[in-house]
């Protein structure tokens, strides 16, 4: 009996050991890391998140990816990213299960990256591109992951290899817009992209739509105070009495208080409040509460890109268009072109990128202009990438960034010098 | 004079290795059970399979690439002759696929003997060996 139980436990142990060994054999742990520093030659502007002094956090991040083959068709993958810009808090950028059918169809479910533009699905993998960071004129969408599903179908015509990817899901998360936090619910996030490669050439077109709800609010107290003060002013101007004078004084006092409160609100809350007041003042024919808010308003993102890489020369041209139904964010057109030439282990590259906000037509656009929402930027980046070994790249970059227009007024320009080490493991 | 002698000796010593590495003829191989023919699998298709752009042989069966480990002289020859890319460029190419969950790295084996064994036993696999190591356990589909 005793021998029996010993044998049983040995067998059980052996079985467990085998299982553990088998699964650890299928478990892959890998990752990427970037360490960078940047210095801006001016103190009064912020560009790419950099201000005047040396900043070591902006371009620094660490990501670990774990994948486990569950069976022949199924793999579970997770990617945890810890960013310097987020005080090295760790976030799951990816967490999904892949199911691969035999017919070149792949289904994924879980937390995925939104395939907005060409680099969107590996936007933080510095090692994967020549730049230290993606050109922010084009890559500036304040969210990058969603929870849902995507399907990828691959097919070829001769040597032209294609893949169509469709995705559907939702993102319920805190978003950082203009460096302030907003609780968001991005529903019905749906998109489609087609990527083709032919020899050294690659092409991509894509579209993505979501319905944005943000926790932005109108500062009712401020709206009220402005209205009361305006009426008090008009009353006093029409027939100045002692009463009307003291009423005006009181109204001005509360307006001043309300103004202090208002100035502490987030930028989009201020915009939403300002929209209501300005629409009244400017006498605009507009459903301002409905149009200048975020309550399921659609946002559309379009992209086309062309790539070339023959090993010695590479090129990418990419155009994007963003259309917001809400007047509080301005429609945008952006594009970039980048050329690179390789000399052995060293690659030099030159990039021009530009972004331009496009005001709505009619009264809606007049209100956007009065709210000083629009911006325009252009950048020229010259850089060097040195592949130290097959897993390590050293990068040096100088970027001239011109904020042609920032928040509706003429902006400033600056040079950003940066250095980074990108590693994969 | 002595220095020149030393130089000549070292050149002579290293020259054969160098020449050998340059001249290594790469033979792309599949299992004997693989029904695809020499003519159907061209260099372009080999490259597309090894870059995860295609996952099927011309007859519709699944194709999985097998690599020799990094640093192997034949892997370098294969990368250069078939993929026209350096190891660093491939590493960058794969980082895009791996970190966006699109594909994982091809399976790797340590040496040519392991490569032959793995490919011989699985008709889905496609690998490469030195043309000098070709024997009747595997089938050559492309040589360069």
C-alpha cells in the first residue's frame, strides 16, 4: 500500500515535471527597450514633449512580450509596456489570443493595437524604425489600443502578397489629450486596412472610425456669470442708477470668481464652455451644445502609404486625414516623406513631415477659429542610425520643428537634438 | 622581411576560409514527402516564405521556414543570396512582425545535420543546407 502510494506520487511528480518542461519550452519571453535623451534649444516652447533642458524620460521605455503556444492553431500573447512619460507605470499594450486557421485567416481577440497608420501597430518599437520616435506631426492620436477582435486574411496574386485586416471593438480608458486626462468611452471602433507587398515595394490603405464620448463638461457657473454680468452691464448702460451700479459691481465680482474657477478647467472643458458663450455673442446659426461636445461623436482616420526598401535605399511616403464630427477637435491633414541610405551598419535618413488643421465650413468653422483651436506644424529631421549588433541600434537625430500656428496664434520654432539606444531581446 | 612573411602566412591561412564563405552554395531543401517540384519553387517564393509573406507551397500545403542559428556561415550566405538583407535588417524586419503579434520568428536549428533531420521528417518544413551536404534524405528545390 505504502509502496503503491510512493509509486503513485513519483508518477504524478514525473507527469507534472514533464508538463512544466513542455510548457516552458513553448513559452517565449522577449521584448524591447529604448533609452533616450533630448535637448531643445529653446526654453519657451514644448516640442515632442521636450522642453529646454535635457530630458531622459520622454524617449525611454521598456516592454516585455510573452507568448505561449497553446496548440497548433492557438497562441496567447501579452505585451507590457512601461513608459518614462508615464512615470514607468506598466500597461498592457497587447493581451490577446490568436487563432490561425489553415486558410491564411488569422483571428485575434483581446487587447490589440489600433491599426490606424503604417507604424501604428509597432509605434513604440524604436528598434523597428530609423527615427528615435515617430514623427508627431502624423503620429499624434491620443489612444493606440482597443479591446476587441481583428481578422486578417492573407492572399496573393502571383508575387503580390496582400493582407486585409478588419477590426472591431471598444476602448474605455483615460486619455491624455493636450497633456490633461479625460475619461473616455470610444465605442464601435471599426476599421479596415489593406497592405500589399511586391518585391521591394509596399502599399497600404486604411480607414478607422470610432464614436467618441468624453467626460468633458460645460462650466455652467461661468456661462451663468457671464450672462448675468452682460445683462447687468446692458441694464446699467441703458439707465444708470445706484441699484443698477451695485448690481453690476456684484455681477463683476461673481464673474471674477467664476473666471478663476474656469481658468482651472481642462482645455476641452474650456473650449466647450467657450463655444456656448461665443456662439451667443457671435450670433451663430449653430446647434452648439450638440456639435461642440463629445457624446458619441464620430472620429474618422484615413491613411495611405507607399514604402520601398531595396536594402541600400529605403523610402516611405504616408498621408493621413482625420475627421472629427465634434467641433472641439479640428479636422487634420498630415503627411510625411522619409528617405534613407544605408552605408554598411550605418543608415542616414532625412524626413519632412507636416500637419495642418482644417477648420469646418460655415459658422462651425468661424466658431473654431474664434476658439483658437487650430494648429499647423512642420518638421525636418536628419538622423543617423548605427546598428551596433543585430539587436542594438544607436541613434542620433536633429529635428527642426516649426509650430507655424499653435492654438490659433503664430507659434514658435526650435531645434531638438536627441540620442537614443534601442535594443530588442 | 619577417613581417611580410608573417603577413603572407596569415593571408594564406585565412584566405581559404574567406573564399569558402563567399563561395558556399546554398541548397534549399524540403522533405522527400513534399510533392512540390523543383520548378514550382523559385527563389522569389523561397524569400517570401522566409519573410512570412506566404505560408503555403504552390500545391496549397503549409510551408514553414527553418533557419540555421544566427552567426552560422550558411545563414549569412542565405540571407545575402535569397533575402538580399543583412542580419540587422532582418532583425528589424522581424521586430515589426513580432512586436505587433503578426508572426513569430522561424524555427531555428543549430547545424546542418539537425536541419536535414528536421526537414526530412516534416513535409511542411523548408530549409537550406550547404550544397556539399546534399544527400538522398532530402530533396533540393532550389540552388544558388
